[in-house]
């Protein structure tokens, strides 16, 4: 899969594409990250990509022409590779909120063009030429580059061969609609805190049941909203009912929803 990143700061992607699992995926030819700078499509000697907003106002806006040209350059590069037009995505605080389901949907495309805004944003005529706008969350970043990296990571790790252990995709948070439960590695005891006995019992079925219960517990406490859509079977619902009683008795779950741990309860 190929990611074309339209950015005025292509150097940001240097170590990102050279290291970690993204670097390995690129080295294996599973993923490509191709920064394209709109400055290459300017016509003046200063390679200007921004200008003041019509009607006044603070800051500068990215001009439409260099961005649209850069998106078209991505399409020209992708044509001989997959024969498809990359989905045009603008990173924007006003877009649809990025989540795991969206990452999964995007991973079905052969290529994406991720347009990173900077300054006060992007001229609306460039915005009108993207297929979708995606937001990382309800806050404002300085530019879209970090968002583009988030999308590259979240999407790439869903592609076959990118992660060493394919089952981690199945078991992790959000994959099954639940948060993942607590996990432990060596040592078996750290500053008096022991790894739960069940995890060293060697009984796979018991471990699996414990993990499911802890995933349900954590989701109930931290993100009960996820339970509305999570695919739960009859045994999950039974576990959930048990957990609700248990947590309510420990006053961790109020009558109208889960309470947070009071500082005194944190041990
Ligand atoms: C300073 S922001 C511009 C914010 C813009 N004036 C607004 O009110 O929506 C510059 C660029 O950062 C990126 N950006 C900022 N916040 C973002 C978010 N929450 N998600 C994705 N991209 C974001 C966008 O590409 C945006 O064009």
C-alpha cells in the first residue's frame, strides 16, 4: 500500500520512514511513504505556498494550486503502480474523527494521498477537491503531518505481513470493539506487585476467559460507550452482569454509569 503525503515539511518523515515497524514495512516493500511537497508546484522564485486570506483575518492560508497539483502528482505516480486513483484525504480539525474502523476501511485502498495543512489552514477550493476530511480529535494541531503519521501507522499495521504476530491485531484494543485488558511481562513480581496467578497457570482456556473478563471490565470502567456496539455473546453478557454487580459493590460503578477511582482508592 502506498501513502503519498502532501506536505511543506517532507523532512519530518525522514526518521519516521527509516525506523521501527514502518521502516521495516517499507524495507520489505509492503508499504511506501512518498512525501510530495507543494513547493515543487509553485511558479515564483520564492516557491510560495501560502497567502493572506481574502476578507482579512489573522494568519496565512495554503493556496489551492500547489496542493491540487501535488495531489495530481500523487495520482500520476500511482497510475502505473496500481492503476487506481489514491483516495484524497485532508487532515483537518473539522473532519470525521479517525478511529480503528476508519483505519480498517482505509486499509482496503491501494493508495492514499494525505494532505497536511499548515498555517491557518487550506483554501476551500483545495478542500473541495479532496474525497474526505479526517480529524485526529477535537483539538487543533500546528499541521497535518503528525496526523498523517498516525494514519500511516494505524493503517499499515493492519496490512498482511507488517506485524510479526498477526494475532496481535485480533486481540488488541478496539479490534473486537472492546479495550484490551491488562498485560504483564517479566518479572513475575515487581515491587511487591505479582502477576495474576492465572497467567502463569498454563491453562490456555482459563487464561482466555480471564482476558475476556478483564477486557470487559476495563471497557465497562473506561469506555462503557463501546459496549453498545461491541459484538457480545451470551457468555460475555453473563460476565458483564457479574462485573457490574462486583464493581457496583466496590462502589466503582455508580447507578448511572461507572465512577472513576477516588484518589484514596488508588492504593
Ligand atoms: C493550525 S491548523 C488550522 C486550523 C483551522 N484554522 C481550523 O480552525 O480548523 C493547521 C493544519 O493542521 C491540521 N490539523 C489541525 N488540527 C487537526 C486535527 N485535529 N486533526 C487533523 N489535522 C489537524 C490541518 O491540516 C490544518 O489545516
